[in-house]
């Protein structure tokens, strides 16, 4: 009792007439089985008396002396009866004293022992699930393990507990809420599993957030459980107080990834583009969130951290924290959110919102450009927000790795004589005339193949992409003019090393190569042809359909100065723009590239294209100024006619007799 900190005045509980039974100082020496007994207030300086059953027996033998002496004085008892009187008195007083000792144990010692064992007991969390929630609280299914509960079986009657946050230097912090526990059995000298499903009535939204936010960040923390309960033990009801610290495990969502990303719909009135995806993650925690219903979180994007040049580990670290460079780009909706131990897979919708401002528009453009380029990116999600259960708002900050499209927006291309050498007349849809090659009338380039990454079609316009070779290459060449049977050397030139291929763009007349193309054109054939030749949009159908479209080629800014000799950057053929508007190195570059890769045993030219386009989904638009993409290593095939560059006058015998020629035999590449 002294060790428990509770003063016990055992002797003061005995009747005054029995206190003389305690041993005297002289008697204390012969006790055979002495045990300590607190004799007075805990502050007494006198040495403690010792209690002995032998001493009690000796005292009891004298307990009847006053009664016998009185009887003898009255003449009612002779000296012979004294022994009988003494024995009878002792037989009566012994159970009285035993009962007094039992009452002392029951009234004072037992409650103190029960409280002592409850104070020494420890509780630990086995598992816990939270949910569903409403405006006042959240359902809790919890399993606790109670250790060191004591050597005697007991029952803890139903009671209410108060949960508090942890507070440094204090018994408990702010009150989180109140939780009711049902009647619980407690085993003797063995761990006890306490399970209950109850309702946590949240007292403070701020305290709830402070207690749960660290858990969802992957940090373990302690909650404080306080309350008073009635314990049924040894047939008695004892009131005890509970003050326990409960360690709550961290809930880290590992490898959270968004896959199967697909653009669903756009709405210009709200500025929102809806994207569907499947998000998966793994949780090793014993804390679960179940039946949470629809949750919304804010989505943030850091364009600098998500730059493809940033290493993956650095990208995750920088983009995974809310900072001044984090731009809110929309809202993520999880229609049926749950977090369970083990593998989780959920459906989600990301609502990208351009109405959030200019910074959001630019960030959204970066995101979609890199996504369509196949790059993995990191979105930061903060929430929930706008929940009926307001105490859940902003308790979670998580990151989602959004995988890029598995196949690039452009899957390949083809350079052929009709597309790359002759070109298409944008006014008639026929092949270009030899003397009408000027820009704006004749378009030359390549047919490009592509498909939308999701389940629905996407429309692009204003495409401008700069294409590059894998590495710079240089060559020298000679062009010949055939006039009848005689080839005449026309021009010789050397093209300096450069990795620039061309600038590819969508222009009116790009559908001249496809007479059957119809993008909601008029049923009138003449009107439909005019609409087709004026159309400069590209519609890519959803997977698995692959579409083909034509992109016109022209030199990139500064390309002629980089490749051609000084003073030779003008039109290649006699300086006539109507015959050839481009410099000699650009005019011959497609054939030279085909010959270069053909000599290496390859039948395609790998290029990387970077540029911009306007993305249109329904009536929602992402302008080209904000939307850019990089398509890596697109294979551009070529036909054999491209390696035998020949341009003559269209049709008739003269065209077969007078032409400009340029073949692989006319090109020399420096030794590797």
C-alpha cells in the first residue's frame, strides 16, 4: 500500500476496544511469523508494529479478563468458571475480528489493488477501422490488447472514454472526441483482446486533424485514452480511473500509381476536363478507412519538379511537398474511397480546371504534354475537401505517380515520292506542278501515324513540331539535270553537321493526300472537297484505332545558316522560289537521311519531335501556347523512290526528258 502511494491506516479501522490486542514492544520479540502492518498515518516516526497470529492468540486468551473479573465481583462466577468464560468470549470475538479484517480488506485494500493493476496494465492497438463518417462523428471498429491486467479475472462494465491528442509535458492534450466501450471481460494473468464497434463523437475538428494527419503522412503517434469504469472483481464492484497512452500506427500508402489514364469529356462552360484513371497502392498499416463514400481532394502540380530532365527520386521529393511552386490544377474525385491493409485499387476522376487561372492553365498544359510524351509525373493531393464530415478536411497529403501514355501520340511516319518530293497542291488536291512549288501553294512533308491514348477521340489543330535526328550528320552532294539523254552537273555543295530534320506543321491542304477523308463535311461533293482542302485539324480516334495525317515540312528557324555554306542559304534551283523555295541542304536532306540510314541497314529514320498543338475535347480547348509535347524516337519509314530523288515537268514527253536528279550515288558521307 505504501508503494501504491495510498496511506493505509489499518489499525484505525478496528474497534477501539480491540486495539489493545496489537502486540506490545515486549511481545514483539517472540512472534514467529511476523508480517508488517502500517499502524498509523504514513508520516508517523514510530517504528511499525508487527502483526503475528501467535500474538493474537495470546491476546485472545486474555480478552475475557474484564468480563470474568466483573462476574466474580458480583458473585456470579467462581474462579473455576473463568476458563470457560474466557474460551466462550474468544469463540465469540474471533469471527468478529476476522470479519473486521475482511471488511478492512474489502473496503480499502481491494480497490487500491484493482487501481494499482489497472495503472500497471498496458494497451496496444491490434487493428482499427474508421468509417463511415457524418457531420458529428465516425464509426470505429477497434481491437485492443490489454496486458498485465492482474492475477484475478474481472469484468469491465460499459463506460465512456475520452480521446485526447498527445501533449508534451502534460497528461493529455486537446480533446478529440468520446468513444463508448461495451462491457468487456478481462482474463486473469493473461493478455486480453478487447474488441468493440462504437461511434467516435468528434469534439474538435482541429484536434481530430492534428491527431490523424501525422498518421496519414506515414508518422506514428500517440493518443491518450481517459475515463472512469466500474470493474467487477471477486463479487465486488470497484470504480477505477483509466489514463492510458495508445500508440497509433502510421498509415503510409506505398507505390500509389495512376494507370489506365483516359480523357473522358470536356466542358468549356466550367473550364473542366475530366480524366478517368485507376489508382492502386499498398498499405502495411493496421489502421483502415472503410465505407468513406465519395471523397474529393485538391490536386497540385509542380511543373519545374516534373521536368523530364529531373531525376525520378528528386522529382518525387520536390513534387511531393506543398511549396510556392505547387500550382492547384483541379480536383480528384474518389467515388468509393477505402483504405485497407494490403493491396488497394480504386477508380478516380481528375477534374482539371482551367478556370483556376493562368498559372493553372500553363501547369495543365505541361502535364498533358508530358503525359502524351510518355513521361511519368507526380501529382500532389491534399484533402479531403468539402466533406460532410468537416473534421476530415485536409487531414491527408499524398502523392500519386501518374504514368505516361504507353504508346506515344505519334507512332510512326512515311516519306514517299508523292508526299516528300512532289508534294500536294492545296488548291486542287493534285500533285504540285514543277513551276508552282512555292510555299502556300505546294505542301511537301510526311504522312504521320498516331492514335489517341484513351477510349475516345481527340482533336488537334495548330500542330507545330520540330523534328531532330538521333545525332548530327553531314554530307556532300552533287545534283544533276537531265536534258534528254545527257546528265549535266547542276550543283555541288557540302552540308555541315546538324541534327535538325525539319519543322512539321498542320496546314490547309494537309488532307489533299486523302480524297476519302471526311470530317463532318457537306454531302455536296464540291463543297466537301473545298472543306477538306481547307481543313487543318487532326482527329485521332481512341485506341486501338490508328489514324494517318499529313504534316507539311519546312526548315526550322536558323537551320539553313547551320547547314549550308555561307551565302548559299537561298532557293536551291537557280534561286527560283517557284521551282524550289528551300536551300539545297534542306531540299536534299530527306534523301540524304534515307541513304544514310539505308547504308546502316535500317529501313526507317528515328526522329524525336518536340512542339505544340491545340488540344480540343468536346468544346473544351487547351491552347497551343500552353500545350507542348515531346515524342521520342518516332520511326519514319521511306520508300525506294525517295533514295532516287527525281523532279521533272509534270506529265507529257518533256517531263520524261527534262528532270532534276539526286540519288545515293551522288552523296558522300565522311568516314565513321
